């Protein structure tokens, strides 16, 4: 059934840009049990375009009582969904993927509107996110069990995988589509139903996904989206983590909130997946191909204005190639085009909100006060309130925030090192361990460093590592569990062992 409601026929985006017929841009409604719903209180909150500060939508500000209805609907839907065949789920996911694919351009525009990321990147994200739904539609049919040979003749041991139940997703604003698709694709393929609580900055993309999921034939109650602002999210988060009617929680976001949710989930020994912050080292060894390293550094650092959890946070550059790398890196940075993401030529958009802007500014000021050298950038931009100029800093030291914490902004912090041991020691001197990168043309070094580096994901001579087919996740305080790849299914299934006896 086609849901084409709340159509915005003419949307004035900015001084220059007007969109017509954004049929996926839902306004004033969330999606529960196959219906577009308001909050019981009728309360709403604004969705703001970070490029210009204008309101681009409103969504219901849902509280615990609203989310309880979504939990009920998802549990009722689970009773049917868990009995669907893997093939049926595969076909429905494929239908969803096809519709998502047909709507890449519109999904991209919605993402740029609410997150500020350049359109060219939003298109990449739409395809990347869609890829998870495609991938999980393909592997839904091979979620297999095992038969284990028994050492007792009269027994047989069967292992089957069963969906855990209702899964709740709490997702961030930096990838408004892909962080939902990565969780939902796996959960739905496994036979779980789900409730998505998107970031308050970017709920419109989540609602667009719901629109297409329902249109694809995914039954009511199987994919729900609830929206709440920052004030209500604490109570809603507590409900999702402590309700006995939620079987698992999957969260992508800050380490601080992740730790809180982990604690709350422990009261019910609830399944939890956490994709938290990183502090990614990006090492360039003497033997590296410098041009390739610069390309990788630009992709890893400046994609999404540096607002990704796998963004390079500390560049470690070997002494003898330091000046060459910095010079080429500076040239590449100076070519970035800062501006409204809706302009096709923009490569660096605004930061998501004032809080994020203040953090980036404070980190740079802290480093400069303590002796860091500004090679390029280092200040706000005249484009608007939330724009920060792409920045390159050298002489970064362990007492600076840029060394120890994730900046989540367009700031490249560079450290000089002499030996491989020193580089590994610096790279691993953090409680975070999500992504790491290094460039080297020495194959022995490549194997040594890839083994020694403490992170869940390693890019060797590569700055972009995420893919639907590959397991995404961290070690140490960067999280638990894996998303994407066939391992992503494990988060949403219980392994059931059945012993058949007296078979003589
Ligand atoms: P950021 O600071 O970058 O927005 P957060 O970790 O605070 O990162 O937010 C990521 C997601 O977690 C968002 O969907 C946000 O609404 C949600 N969130 C924030 N605080 C809580 C909380 N106390 N309980 C549940 N969800 C929360």
C-alpha cells in the first residue's frame, strides 16, 4: 500500500533553493504500527537545517506513554513476523531496497536538509545505507543452524537460531540513514521487529525510511519510528533499556550515553550492541605512497565535516616524510569548498549544531594555547554560525584535548614520530579502539602493524573502510558487537541447542 501523506509540495529551503514534491518528507508525524501518529500530548519539536538555521520540519515529541504503544505494536507484530520464512523476509527486504534505490535523490536531499552534509556525500550515504538492506536481504536466506555429531548413539544435537524479539535502535545524526539501515537490515532479516529512536537532529530521514518500508510491504508494527527531543530522551531511553518487552538495544553514539545505556540494560540482562566513539590514529610511515596517503587522509578526516566515529583523529607522521606530507595535505585541504551542502560544489558543510561547533573551537583553542602550530584554518568561517574552516595543526602534544579526545570536526591534528614502536605506542595509548589507518609499502611492516594496532577495524593504505559485507565495530571503550557482514545477524538471534534423546 502506498503511503503518500504529509506531502510537502513546495519547500523553501533557503534564499536560493526551493524543492517541490518531496513526497518522503513527512511532517508532524511519527510511524507506529503502520500508522502516522502524533504524540498524545500533541507536542512537537523543530528540525533545523544547520546550514541556514531555518526550520525544515516538525516531528512529534513523544514521551514514555507514546513509546509504550510502539513497544506493544512491535511485540504483537513479532508474533507473526517470527513465523515468516527466511525467504519471505528476504523478498520484503529486497522490495524495500528497490524502493530505497529508486529514491536515492530524495533521500539524499532530506539528509542534507537536516544534517547539513554535502549532497554529494548524502548520495553516497543513501547508496551505502541501501546497500545494508540489499546485503541483509541476500543473507536472510542463509541464517543456518547446525547438527553436531553426538558421542552418544541415541542422541542428536541440533542448533537453531531464533530471533530475539523486539529490538530498539537509538541512532545518531551523523549518518541518519546508514546507522538505521545497518541495524534494521540485520534485525528484520533475523526475524525481529524494531523500534527506531532517531537522533533529534535528523528524524526526517528515519521517517522517510519508514515510509518506504511500509510501501515495500513490511507489515505494520514490524518497523516503527518514534521521535523525542533531548528533554524526553532520557525517560524514553530508560524505557527502551529496562522494558521486559524489548529483547535487545542497539546504540550508535557517544561513549558517555553508551555507558549509561549499558548500565540500564544490565538490570534485565538485555542484549546490547554499542557502536561508540573512537580516537582513530592515521599513521604515515616513511615507505608510504604519500599521494595515496593524502587522498586517504582527506577522505577519512573531512568526510561529513569530520563528524564520523571512524574519522582520523590523530595523524602520526614519520620524521623523514613529515614536511612533504604536511605540505601536500595542506594543498589538498585548501581546495575544499565550504558552504551550504545543497550546493552541488560544496565539499564541507556546517557542523551539526552549536554544541558541536563550540567543542571544535574549544579543542583548537586548547591546542593553540598549549603550543600547536596552525598550518591552515583554525577559525570559524564567515559562511554562517555553524561553519568551521578546515584546519591543519602540527606540534600536537599529549596534554592537548585533540590528542586524547575525539574532535568530531574538520580538524587534522598532526604528531611527528621516529620509530614504528613509537607510532604503535602512541596509536594504542587510548581507551578507544574503533578504527585505525596506516600507510606503508613495506609488507613486513604492514603485517606487524596490522596485528599490533588495537582497534576493531584497520585500514591499510585505505581511508574508507566501511562496507555492508564487512564487520563494523570496536574494541576497548569503543563498543561491543559487530554490525554489517554475516556477523551482524548474531546480535539479533539466540542460539538454541536442542538435544533429541532416546533415539534407539
Ligand atoms: P551526540 O552528543 O553526538 O548527539 P549522543 O550519544 O548524545 O551523541 O546521541 C546519540 C543518540 O542517543 C541520539 O539519538 C540521542 O537522542 C540519544 N540519546 C542521548 N542521550 C540519551 C539518553 N540518556 N538515553 C537514550 N538515548 C539518548
